[in-house]
């Protein structure tokens, strides 16, 4: 339940901040009766969101690869295995 609670709190915070950003940018809150094509705007936002997710995935994978290179030498085998296991979890692998 803690995760759900934290998610709801974060969602409310982000929604509030986005509303403030929108008011600052457009001078008013979102109005369903405006002449915008809300579906088209949502599609564009989803594409941007996908690009953000992909960029973050690429960045994390590069960091993971760098860490794997660093630990190949000079790290005790037990520590190496533990770090590898944690990196696998970070990548979403089942063998983490």
C-alpha cells in the first residue's frame, strides 16, 4: 500500500506542477472548450514521453555498461557477483 500511496502523492504533485506550467505558458488553465485538438495534442505528448523513456533507457544502459567494464578487474569475485546481480535488477533482468 505504501507504493500506491507514494504514487498517488507523486501523481498529484506532478499534476499540480503541470497545471502551474500550463497557466504560466498559456495564461489560463486547460479549458475543454478551447479550439485545440486535444486528441492530437495527447498523441504528440505520448510520442514525447516515449522519446524521454528511450533516452533515459539508453543513458542507464551506458552507465551500466561502464560499471560492468570497471568491475571486470580488481574487484573481489563475491563483490563482482553482487554488483552484477544489482545491475541485472536495474536492467529488469529476471536473473538479478
